[in-house]
């Protein structure tokens, strides 16, 4: 086993594409495929599912990557430390500076606040602004140079493919880097009628009281389309506490990701997570402006984002 094999596997878990990972590491697809095949042979298991829709980790691949995370952490720390000391101008920029980060509502509390707190402790001289907004507003702001970078939350297919249904043209100067992909699940009270189901069919949710973060954009993109005259009561709020209260009282269910459940809801023993039968996913992505070089402060924050252990919760 070589360190670069773990690095490649970790990157594919984010990009879901051997082509993209090969391009990012400036190697051929054949060389990358051969390297990963040797890794699978060494451990006598299959780490990747290769389909026409992309590449995903098998359960064995996810377990392997989780256990190999300390190796990646040590590698990244060494790389950051030595690169940092090797570039004088980069070092001079660190003591001061400003940073403006835009984050989607659904990544602000479970992800960005953790990074924000660690970042501020490690680099107290850098003034940082962390603001909440929706995906399209974040992308437009980055495209116009009004923030350093953004972090968005979008169901698969990726936003670049969703733009057709949203009637929104992705700006050409915007670059999107997939950070983490995760399954959607249904979160409900253990006494809720749905809690007895082993798998939830999307059609079932049309007649269920649901509390949502958005006005149907995400729900429609994962296949849940409420009729205009539906008798279903739907509640919309960006307040996580409101969601928790509605779900814990059995007044509504919520469609969230497994990561959100582990981070925000797992401590509540009266709540349960139920898989959705069609296996739809969401993607957390970093949005940057290709025409605007990232500052040292932004590079440091993005490195911490890339190193965040989504699997350890």
C-alpha cells in the first residue's frame, strides 16, 4: 500500500469520477485505475463501484478510508507545514488579512461552525466573516467577486446539471469542487407511524407532514413533488431548533442527510433515521471564482474543510 493510493481513493470519494481525480493529480486514467486495482488486490476486496452514473465507494471502501484517515491527516499536516515554511511570501500573509465565507443553511451549523471555531483558534489575527445564504445567491456572489468562496448543499445530480430544471445558467468563471456526498434519509420520532417502515418510498412522503429547509427546490430534485392542491401540511424554516421541536413532538418528519442526522439529531434518543428506497444523495461542494486567486487565508480555510472527517461522527 502506498500513500498516494489512499489519497486517490479519498479524492474519488469526493469527485465520484476517475477522470476528474486523474486530472486533479496530473496522471492518466489508466495509471490511476491500475494503482487502485493493485490496492484492491492487496487487500483482496473491492473498494469502488463503477457505473455509468459515476464511481462510488463500496461499504468496504468506506470502512477502509475511515480507518486510513489518520494516515491522510498526518500526510496533510506534513505537507501543509513544509509548504508553509518553504514559501516566505505565504508565511508573511498569515498574521493578518480578512476572509468572507458564504455557506448554505444546511452546512452552516453541522459543518462550517466547527471549521470556523478551529480556524479562529489557530489563526486569531485573520478576521473572518461567515454568512448564510442559498445556493444560487452564493454562486452569484462568488462569480461577482463579493466573497472569497462559498460552500453549497445540493442534491445529485450536481448543480451544473440541475441548472436546466432551475432555469439558472451556471457562471463560466465559477468552479465547483465536490467535498462530500451522502445519502438522504427520513428523520422522525420513534413513535411516528413511519418509524415502523424498513425503507421509505418517496411517494409516501407526499401525504406526510414534512418540515423543510427550502421551498421545494431540494425536495423536487430528489423526487418528492407535492401536488399544488395537496392537503399535506408543509412547514418551512431555516431554524434547526424549529425542525427538532417539530420532529421530536411527532408533528412532522424531515428529509435530511445521514451526516446531518449524525451531527445534529443523533443525541436525541427519541428520534430515528430511516433509509429512502431510491438511495438519493446530496453533495456538499466548495465554490470558487476561477478569475480570482485565493488568498492565503482562504487556502487555509479550504484545507481545513478538505481534512474534515465526515465519517467519524
